[in-house]
C-alpha cells in the first residue's frame, strides 16, 4: 500500500532529476559555445592552470563559489513571487536556474579531474550517475506511453482526442 502511494512521488522526483540532467546536458554545449565566442577560452585556460595547482579540497571551493552570487537572484525571484509579480518572478527564477546550471557545468568541466581525486566526491558522483540512470528507467515507460498517446495511431482515446482537436481547429479557422 505504501509503495503504491509513494510511486507518484518517486516518479515526480525522477522527472525533476531528469529535467536537471537534461538542462545540464543541453546547457554545457551552449556554455562551451559562449566560451568559444567570447574571450572566455583564455579565462578557462587560466582557471584550469590555477585549479591544477590547487589541492582537491580547495578545488571544491572553486566549484562551489559560482553558486553564491546566484542565491540572491533566486531570493529576488521569491520576493517577486510573494508580491505577485508572476511573470517577473518566473523569468527571474528560470534565468537564475539556467545561468546557475550553465556556470556550474562550465566550472565542473574545469574542476572535474581534481574533484574526482577525492574518494567521497567520486562516490557521490557515481551515485548521482546511478540515480540518473534509475530515474531514466523509471520515467521511460511513462515517456513511451505519452509518445504513443500523442502519435494517435488510430487506436484508443488518443485518436479520438486528436480528431476532436482537429475538428475544433477547423471550426476556429472557419469562424475567422
């Protein structure tokens, strides 16, 4: 019984985790392009040289520092949300999230080698990769079912829903 109740919670957590992973995967190349377009390549090279001279524990500080300036931006987003500036709040929070993931991906790319020298960090990193694989395994059947419903291959309620949407669109176009 408890397992049945907790299943939607686990699926929701898996979806959130996969969204984070998706953002990470898709923002890392964008950040790499920004680094290539702006003179950040020299900065990345400079940072890599400095990180290589640091101990793994000090590298952890370098990895954590970019998160600090974004925290006040998230607080501003929450303040906007509390004062019912919905659009500004959503934009600010999403902007902070995207910049945070992008900068973290950039810094992690520079510091990964040193951070993985710490055994506890390597275990956490391996755990995150395993959780990501488990989350994907948990969400894949749901994604597959949604794709099947969207495909509307002529069976089930999805085809009826698509026909209804098509009729609605046709009536809207005729009303113009």
